[in-house]
C-alpha cells in the first residue's frame, strides 16, 4: 500500500511547496533550546528565572531571544501582571498543542534511529 509521501504530487512545483513547508517547520523548531524550552513550559506557566534554572546552560540573552521567537510564532504567551514588582509569566498557547503529534512522532523516530545506530555500532568490527 503506497504511503502518503508516495501518493504526493512529485511535480517540481508541488515538491517545492512541500519542501518550503518542511523548511518553515524546521526553522520554527530549530536550535538547541526551542524544544527543551517548550518541554519545560508543558508543566505550566513559569517565570523567566525558573525557566533559566530548568534549562542548564542557557544564558539570559539566549533565553530571551528564544522566548521572543516562540512568542512571535504564537507558541508562547508572555503575561505581565501589574504587581510591584512586575511579575512576568511565560506559558504555552493553545496553538502550541498543535505540536503534540509532531513532537511525539519526532520522539518515536529519534528513539528508533538511536536504537538502529547503537545496534550498528555493536555490529561494527573493532578497528
């Protein structure tokens, strides 16, 4: 039975459109910190410093940049409470739930890939 990929229109125009969509998706989620940041926020809203403590090694400058990009792409919302001192919380949006299946499939593929590579390393003759 043909897969969805095999059933796709493979004309140049259709391939370019498909490649562009994949490129857009990878751009939004690429980088060392995007996915760990999203995973950190799945536990609920967090303050900037709490997020930074959860992500060992991230600098405040990079965290701020990553949060802005996730906010721009509507995966994160920044909520400012007019308290003294001002309190800012970051949380995932409802739209971010659209990533759940994608991330689950990516995780499954990653686990299978790692297993395959590890098996291959075990089979490889010692040099």
